[in-house]
């Protein structure tokens, strides 16, 4: 009996562990499979673009002004549905995509634009272009760009938002919205700042409702299992937006 009991317990633990590790791997990625990467230089350029999206502070030092990374907002290098995905971007040509990337660098990363022919810019364009080759089911298409739906007609309550911030956000983004850095030597943020001198500038599109509310509603707290209601997302975003931050870059 005892042996059976032990065996049952072992089996339960094994099932729980398997489920946990499956959860860890279950980031819904709507980009194309790596097996579709072209060989040679073209494939290397695409992979460099992905590295830059995930390590912008380290790889684009001269252009990233606040130490955030593209993936701070475009989660998992633009492959997360409703997480600022880059799988169906609006920019249709090289010039438009260059301008779009530079807009994020200047307004959201308080940085300097990159020339169109710079390696980092070519790599990001190549990567985003490759993401666009993903074949999606029709029902997956809407989530392949942007931050997802949120009810924009709700009236924000920043006072309620302040309380929510303390309860639901401060754990990661800090009591004063300051975020926290990666371990020493690695560079970049573990949790990006939401306000203060190192946060996005006042000109960032992420500093506007309902863009911020959509990101928060559909992606924050980082684990999607504790999602906020639309009203809560609007309230907490209105509070965050009202905090001090750098002026728009010139
Ligand atoms: C602070 C948040 C933030 C950061 C950091 C950021 N972006 Fe963005 N980005 C946005 C927002 C907001 C939009 C507008 C999304 C929309 O219109 O739905 C956007 C849009 C884009 C688009 C167009 C998407 C589309 O669907 O057409 C591209 C491409 C892009 N960003 C690239 C980048 C790159 C490359 C980086 C890093 C160098 C970067 N962004 C960093 C917030 C950010
Ligand atoms: C469990 C940790 C965690 C919690 C809790 C959390 N976030 Fe985040 N948040 C993150 C991480 C991590 C990123 C950046 C993702 C990356 O770099 O891959 C992020 C990014 C963001 C961004 C985009 C980047 C920027 O600086 O503008 C906003 C806005 C944001 N969070 C708001 C919130 C709000 C509001 C709450 C509370 C409702 C919240 N977050 C709760 C971990 C968290």
C-alpha cells in the first residue's frame, strides 16, 4: 500500500513538473519558423535583427537613448500576438519602415535615428520583413500587429489607477516607476521604467490612451494569467501617463 501511495505521489509530481515546464515553453509565437530562415548572409542579417530587438541597449548604444529595448514593447522581438507584433506591419516599403523604426528610436527610446543604410537598420528591416512571411490562419491576422483591442470609450480614473499601480505593477516596475536593471555587466533593463528620467518621452505613442491601455490590458502584468479588466487598464494607464518623463527629443 505504502509503495503504491509513493508511486502515485511520484506520478503526480511528474505530471505537475511536466505541465510547469510546458507552460514555460508556451509563449505563443506567431512568427515564421526558424527552419524557414534563408541560408548564408541573408539569414545572418535576419538573426542579427532579432538580436538587436532583444539587446538594443547593448548593440545600438549610439542610438538607444534610454536603455530600453524594442522588445520592451514589442514583446519577444515582435512575435507575441497583441504584444506589438511585427508580423503584419503597416509600412509597405523600405523607406516607410525605416521612418517607422526611427520614430520608435527617437520618441520611445529617446535616442538618435539611424541612417537607412546602417547595418543595424538593415538588420531590423530584414528581420521584420522575414516575420512578414509567416503564414497565418485568418483568425490569427488581427493579433499580428498592434497591442490588441481595448474599449476606448471608458472614462479613466487615475486615482483608482494609482492604487492599482501599487497593487499590480510596482512589484516589477518599482514603487516610483523606475524599473530595474539587468544584473551588472549585462546592460539593459529587466523591467523597463514607466516614468522618470529614463522612461519613454512625452512624445511616445505609448504615452497615449488607448495605446498604453491596450498594451496593459492584453500584456500586463507580464504573466497573462492575471489580466486586468479594460477599466482597470484604462485607469492604471491614465495614472502612469500623468507621471513626469523626459520631454520629446528634438
Ligand atoms: C516604449 C514602447 C516602444 C518601444 C521601446 C519601441 N516601440 Fe515600436 N512601436 C511602439 C508603438 C506604440 C507603436 C505603434 C503601434 C500601433 O500603431 O499599433 C510602434 C510601432 C512600431 C512599428 C510598426 C508596427 C505596425 O504594426 O505597423 C515598427 C516596425 C516598430 N514599432 C519598430 C520598433 C523597433 C525596431 C524598435 C526598437 C529599435 C521599437 N519599435 C521600439 C512602441 C515602441
Ligand atoms: C511580472 C512583472 C511585471 C508586472 C507585474 C508588470 N509588468 Fe509591465 N513589463 C514587464 C516586463 C518584463 C516588460 C518588458 C518586456 C521585455 O523587455 O521583454 C514590461 C513592459 C511594460 C510596458 C511597456 C514598456 C514601457 O516602459 O512603456 C508598459 C507600459 C508596462 N509594462 C506597464 C505595466 C503596468 C501598468 C503594470 C501593472 C498593471 C505592469 N506593467 C505590470 C513586467 C511586468
